[in-house]
């Protein structure tokens, strides 16, 4: 996906993974607004210094409504689910009704069990990405650090997909 396609970005969460993402994406975002829908404001100041165009909102469906209203239903909005909440029992289903009018890209960074939000957008035919690409990129970087070289992205993707298909058939 080309970042130029998006007018704004909205992240669910404000944890450590976002610092890595903003470090990587920061210059590519070209001053576009970023919204953080988060439970804990502890990283707000640091995130604001990292990326000036940040707006911080409470972790509520009304915050998502606010962002969608600002951006015409999210036509050119990238929503990124970056919390660990689904792996801790909160499937984020309280946000699902707002996603009925969402028209952008939904990216769930989790690579174990996707959030209910991801499943809802996917079920209605919306654009979605799961955390598999991030998992593969992390594996490739780890290989590079450990061994000085890494396998190709396509090779690792094939192996992961084969493993997942094998596991699904058990």
C-alpha cells in the first residue's frame, strides 16, 4: 500500500510498537494527521514529540465516530489496530458498529487471533491486512541480526502459510 493514498492515520493504542512504526513511517507521512485512540495517556508527550501532527483521543467508540466524521467515513483513512487488547480478552467489539461506514484500510497488527474489528471489516468485503507481514519482517530482521543474512520474504511467507494450512487441517 502506498502511504500517499491516505489522508490520515488512526491507531488503536499508544504502546511501544507505535514508536517503531512512527520511526519507520514518520518522514513518509508528510505531515498528515495521526489519531491515537488509547486507554493510557502515559506515552502522549513522547509520541507528540515524535510526530507533531498527533491527536490523542479516549478509547471509546465515540472517538472513532469523531475520526470517521472528520474524514468522510474514512475513505482515505488507514485504521491500525495496534493494541494487545484482543490477546488479553478484549475483542474490541464495542467499535464494530462504527466500522459499518468505514471505507478505508483496516490493518490489524496482531498475528495470532485478529480482533473482532478486523473480522467485521473483512466480513463486509472491506480492505484489511493482518499482522502476518509484520511477523515476517520481524523474523527477517532477527535472521539478519543473528546470522548476518536472511531468507527472502517470499520464502518465509510460503513456509508460514504452509505451516498454518497444516495446523488448520489437524
